[in-house]
C-alpha cells in the first residue's frame, strides 16, 4: 500500500486518511469504485475506466466530484509517488458523503467523499497461468444492476468466500440458467474453437479487460461471438477463462470438481495469453 493517498482534495499519508463514521459508504455501502491497472507508470485505458466511473456515478445519482483533468492529475500524482513499484493498481472510491443516517439522499450541499490510492498490482504467478485454476458455480444472488461498480459488494464477498472455502479461485454465477460473470471477474468460454462471451447487460460488469480480449480476438482472427451462455454450454465448454484487470486472463480447468477440456489450459487460451502479454509489453507499458 502506498504511503500517500488522495482524500477529498488533499494528498496525505495513509495513516492520516480517515473518514467520519457517518460516511454513507460506511453506513450504507452507498458509493462506487474503480480499479485501474498501471504498467510501468502508464495507467491502462484511464479514459475508459473514468467513463465507467462516470456511468456508475450517474446510475446512482452522485454528482461528478472531479472533472476529467482533475482525475488525471490525481492519478498522475499518485503514480509518481509510487514510482518504485513497477506495476500499480489505482483504486478510486466515491461515496455520497457524510450525513445523518437516513436512507434517502442527503441535501445537495453534502459533498461526495473521494478516495484514491495506489497498491502494487499483483497478477497471477506463471505457475498458476500454466496449471489453470479451479472454480465453482453458484446462483447469482446479486441485484439487477451489476453494471454499476458499486462498493456494496456483500453478495460478491459471500460468493468469493464460497470459492475460498472450497479452496478454489473463483465462483462463476448463474442467473436463470445463464452464466453472468465471476464474483470479481468476467468469464469467457471456448466451444469447438470459438470464443464466446456473455453480452454486456445489467447482470454483469462491463469489464475493460473483457473489451481487450474481444479486440485481440478480432484483430488476430480468433473466431468469436457475444451471446448468452447457458449452464449446459458452460459445463460442456472446451475451455473457460476468467478476465479482470488484476487476473489478466486465466484458465479454469475444473468446475464444481469436474474437469474442463483436457484439465489443462487449452490451445485458444495459450494463444490469447501470449497475445495479451505481447499487448501488455508493447502497448500497455508504453502508454498506448
Ligand atoms: N473487479 N466483474 C466483476 C464483478 C468485477 O469485480 C471485475 C473487476 C470484473 C472485471 O473488470 P475489469 O476487466 O475492468 O477489471 C468483472 C476488480 C478488479 C476488483 O473489484 O478488484
């Protein structure tokens, strides 16, 4: 964790960054967030992450606390305060602010609480990439607005803990018989050489990495389609992948204790992983 964080207009040491207990983020989980990977000092797709943040704020009717130039300035300052880290993970959180406890919105004079901090970006070790990981499935018990990157993550926390209790990496969620996403990742499958992704809608977070994977598939001629994935198709997939800013792309080789494909990361995964790493070295690390 960095020593310096940004809180409500000031850069200050982490130990001094405190929020009143009546902050609505603490009381209600009334806020939104972003996680932005930073490679060799370059935030990846900062504009896209800020667009998603803007959208999350609009969806829950919190006014935009900073304009684009100000967000960029804060990001730059924190990244340079942490230049000793090769790769960083910038965390932004905005809550509706501090007010007496009442579910209804506070008066418009209440200012949103803004926290930005940087942490080391921890991506999966190469052994995990080569072996693949196990996952379980569970009913998607979340609400109907999962496109909002909300800090109220209780369902995700419980679902992710279910994975931890089973000593596996992730819980894949099913809603009405269809795959939505993982507790903290998007999910792709491969069926007979074709990459399939569930469509973006209110039941999943529109991942920035999800977009990168589809772009790489398009650019390199990997057959792909965006369509609803039934539980049956998920379970009979040749390959299953997880994607996120921190997981990058990771193969799932066992689901609910049953082997997926050959039980090893598949050929389409290996190709995409190589393409992703190449993209990271040549584009993400150079600020492209
Ligand atoms: N989570 N779906 C969910 C529910 C997520 O929490 C995440 C990322 C994703 C992938 O989004 P992206 O590719 O933009 O990282 C999908 C972040 C990393 C987190 O909460 O830590």
